[in-house]
C-alpha cells in the first residue's frame, strides 16, 4: 500500500461521520460548578492566610530564640577569672 492510498483511506474513513453533540445540560452543570466553587474560595483563602500567618509567627519566634541563645552562649564562652586569697582560678 503506497502512501497516497493510505492517506485516502484515512480520509474516507471519516465520511458519513456525524458531528459530535454534547449533552444539552453540560453547560448548565459547568456553570453550577463554577458558582459553587466561587463561594468556597473565600473560606479556603482565609484558611490559607491563617496557616501562613501561623507559620510566619513560629518562624519569627524560632529565629528570635536562636539569636538569643547564640548571644548567651557567646557571653558565657569567655573564661571567668576569680581570685581567692591571692590565688587566681580560671573557669572554662
């Protein structure tokens, strides 16, 4: 079978085919889904904002605590020198 014959067979197979028709109520159902999804968007948007705010608050608290801990560790890392009766002791 040559290439031209194959193309003609493919094109001939579509003869007599009817145009596809959608369900008559399909557009109505699509519009109903769009309307219901629009009503639920503000509720889910509020939940997302609340979750992001909570994560940001936790992140800020963690960073603050880590910075404080680093400062305290830096202050305590220097050896302290004490003198007792003319003898000096150094604590590490």
